[in-house]
C-alpha cells in the first residue's frame, strides 16, 4: 500500500512515512493510492472474527509493507487491554435507534480507539528508538486527553497539546490536564479550536521548524486515525447483519469519513448522516455546495465547535475523481477568498452517500431529556445531536448512532437537561482530587513555537 497527497498525486510514501509525518509536505492530506473492495466472500470471512482480529485484518491491509500481521495483532491486543468493554465497543438498542458506544476506553471518548493503537505504533517504529519525537496536536476536547493517555511516559516522545482556553468542558479539560507526566505539555490557547488547528498546520508546513524538533502529529488528519475507526463500522454491521444508516456527531469530519472508507471497501451501507451543531459548515456545504467558514460559536457540544473541517479535503479529492489540481484550486480559493463552491457533479456525488442536519442547543437538551425519560439512558450532548439528526432521514433503513463520549465529560449540560448528576465512571473516579497542569499561551504562532523550543532544549 502506497500513499500520495490530496494535493500531489506524484508523491510516493509508505505507511510508516505518512504515519510519522502526519501532514503532507504540500499541506494536503495523505490518502492511499488504491483501496481494494472486499468481495462477499471476504466480508463473510471477516464477519466471523472478534473485534481484535477484525481490527488486525483491516489495519494490516493499510500497513503491510511495514508491519507483519502478527505484529499488528500484538499492537491491537495491547492497545485495547485497558478498555472497559470486552469487545472494545458496545451495542445497545432503543426501539428504532441502535447505539454504538465507542467510549469505553481510558479517557471516555471514541478517540481512544484509534489513539491507543497510535501510541503503540510509535513504540514500534525505529525512528523513535533513535531520537526524540515531538508530537504536536490540536484538540477540541477529546483528542488531547486520548493522545496524552496513549503517549504518557512513552520513551523518546514529547506531546504538546493545544486546546482552546475556556472553550471545552471542565471535565474534558481536567481529564487532559491531570494525567500527564514529564513528557506531556498542555497549552491553553487564547482562541478557538480552528485557530489552534491553524497554528499546528502552520508548524507542519514549516519544514525547517518541523525537522528541527522532529515533529509528528496525531490529529484526525493522520491516516492511522482513520483506519482504526473504519473497524467499528464493519464490526457493527456484522453484529446487526443488516444494511443501516450511520448517524455521526461531526466536527473535523474524521469519524464519518472513516465510515465513507468502510463503504468504499465494500461495506453495505445506507446514508452517512452528518450531525452538526450551530457551527454548521458541513451541513451547509453538503446541502448547498458552498463551503464558507463563519465565526466559531460556543455551544453545548464543544467538540464540534469547528468551522474548518480538515478531513473534508479527503472527500473533496474523492468526489473530484482524485483530481489533485482541482483540490489545489479549492484550497487556494478557501485561503484567498475565504470560501469555495462545489460544482453540480461534485455535490451530486456527495449526496449519494451523505446527508446532513444541524442541531442547535435547544434541540440537543430536548433530546437528552426525552431519551432519558423514555429509556432511562443518558446521552452525552454530541451523541444527542446524532440522535436528533437521524430523525430527518426516511429511507426505511434502521439507523446506528455513534455514541462518541461518556456523558460524565459534560456533566453540567446533563444536569441542565435532566436535573441529575452523572456518576463518575471507574476510569476517572479520582479526577476531582487531581491537580491540573497547563500553561496559557497567546494565539500566536511564534509564541507557541518558542514555547515548544524552550521545553525541548
């Protein structure tokens, strides 16, 4: 399996190279040169596997040049040994809604499923044995804590996590800022997530700085994140044994793009439902064809408070028939004009697989309350948006909603919705007693670079 960029099809990288780099040198995102579609016979074979072996087969498909299947299986088993669900994920049915719970890992969010694997992949690649790698990541709430948990105390690895100051939930922040050892650095940036993400991308684009600190990244732009998330779409389909829609709370477009890749690999699938909040750039571009970021608004679903959905570029590459020149034009328009417009053919192709619904805070609270009253089950606010969005799709197929976070991470919002406290799960029961460690840094590329250089002396 070889990889090129959404902005340059002449590139030729193996998995290890794109894993370490994270972002392509041209500013684009790495994608595989080809994806083989599984036959019905392949799908039948995969359907008999447990989660660990299924993950091994799918992940190995994308990295077989660098890792043996036995090595991948060892990494998978080690990565999920600290999960609180026997099969990594859990499936629950609530009348017409099937909930795929993805938050049984150490930091209570779906990000753990990919990040734990990534942490162990870093331990296996030779470059980390020979020199220190500095991982820089922006987070809208959950990626940071998952990265810290996966990479805490790893030899020859430092982790710098940028989060928007006072724009994530208190418990999201505390999980992130209380579990790190000496190789973890939390930066609270005076800005929003898009601005944190922009700083990280600009550092990746600065070859001199990137090489100076041996920089790597674990945001959802890293292809390894995508392939780990592909697995649970297959697993859920095999457990239900039927074609379904998947409704996904969506910010940076990585989790739902993994579903799209599963479909490309031959998984029978209905609609991929993009659930957004008031920061509705994805619902606007899917429904109108116009991609125009607005000012980021703070909501009760902070992990989706994003206006620049990085992984959407991968979809642009696919719907333009892998035309890297077209992607470069669109990205230049976004940079120079502040927006771009899809043509009718591109928009038609998107609508074949996707539909999108924006859900505001009032609706989110209502869904949490109604779901609790009807089923005695507490949804986190992000998952609630996906439940609400699923009601808009009428195609006679059942719908799987991806449960992306434990409600305890958003305890204040849950209290507002149902007037009850959420009990702290076992993973983080001691969280309230722990001391936080983070530094507040201005929203300035030079100051962030200087901070990292000072810490890496």
